[in-house]
C-alpha cells in the first residue's frame, strides 16, 4: 500500500476482523486479481463481497459506510470580532480563530465519551484521519475546511452530552467563548446521517513474509 496511512488502514481491518479472517481474504484477493489492474471501485467491491459480507459492525468500525442514528452536534466558529479587537491565545494563528488542536480535542473527547462514528463538515473520520493546519487553513485528511465547523457524533446523546460538556474539553471551549469570542454550541440530535469515508486507493500489496 502506498503511504503509511494505507497500510494502517489495512491493519485496522485486520485487527477488527481478526488475523485468520483477514489472511483468508488477502489470499483470495491475490487469486482473484493476479496480474490484473485494480481500481478503488474494484477493491471496494471485492472487500464488501468477500470480507465485509454485509457485516454492519465492520463497516461502522472501519468507517467506510454511511451510518445514521441519534447523537450530538458540536458547532465551532471563529470569533465574530474585528481583527484589531481579537484576543490572541497563543500559537501562530490564534486571534479568536478555531485552531486545528480545538477540533482534535473535540474529536478525541467525543471518542472518549463513547461516540460510535464522527464527521467534521460532512467528512467521515476514521482511526487514521489527520487533522492539521496549513497556514490559516484547517485540513482534514488534506482537505481544507472553512468555518463554521460542525462536528457530528453518533451515539447515545444522554451519555455523550454530559461526558463531553462536563469534561475538560467542553469546559475549556465554553471558557473560550467569553475569553476570546469563539462560538461554541452543543446540541442533541434525534437523527442524523454521517457519510462513509470510502476506501483508500490500492496501489501495491504483497503478503507478509513469516
């Protein structure tokens, strides 16, 4: 797999389904596609037919398929103040703006609170998703996002909300609203749908040597 992220993706599937089941699929993959060109759609169809086989729990764990249910939505937005009135809070770009570390903290806190699936601005997150900054832009899996940022989490809202809001991240972001003017809101959702993340492009694979 080109790049470490692709390898980590396959490792996540292996851990989820188990080594025996994963190895059986991998051997079958080589038998079915030996000496053939492979596209993402071919890889997707094969893994769904021969490994996932309608296993909803596996698709949820890998984040490849859409998921619906109740949960929370967390909205973050930059401070609506003039640049000369913004209060800096450290970092290269921090005068009342939402930072990549803010989104990282929200996502990590939601996972810790029991979220089953999470998206940011309609981009599904997985165990390999990177949230980082590039200049003044925030990138999620190398895709630039613009504020406001809406983080959606699937899970029991009666458990997610108190764990998140009363936790360290929720309290800190609530403090930021008064100190720096950031907009921060949490809302229970009775129904919402998160998109699937899809599969990475398979470019090269080989069996692991003993």
